[in-house]
């Protein structure tokens, strides 16, 4: 079966989108690990000493999360719903909001 040029272009665009999203996910995974490491250093050496590094790593993560939004992996409504769900769990099972 012969595919039209339009369909080939559409498939090519989708393949490039998937490749970009996968790259963002790979980078996000690495950056989350770096946040974990920065938190560990804050706990070991003090927040005052390691705060700048923690902020940098959180900034890297939030940028990649925003890129996922730009690639339509989620939308604001879905994100707010997930945040509310987590907030309710934290209210119930932690002392953060006390």
C-alpha cells in the first residue's frame, strides 16, 4: 500500500515528537536523581550551605516538567487535580500543614 506524502509527513512529525518527549523524560529522570543528591547534601552539610545547589536542581526539574506540558503530555487541569490529591494525602498523613 502506498502512503500519501501528507501521511508520511504526519508520521514523521509524530516520530520526532515522541523522540523529543523521550529525551525530555530521560533528562527529567537524571535531574530528579540530582535533586535527590542535593537534598542528601542539604541534610548532611546544612541547608544554608547547599541551598543554592538545591534551588538550581529544582529549577532544572521544573523546566523539564514545563517542557512536558509544552509537548502536551499533561495540562493544567490534570496537574491541579494531581496536586490536590497529593495535598489531601499530606494533610492526612504528614505534619506539614499543622
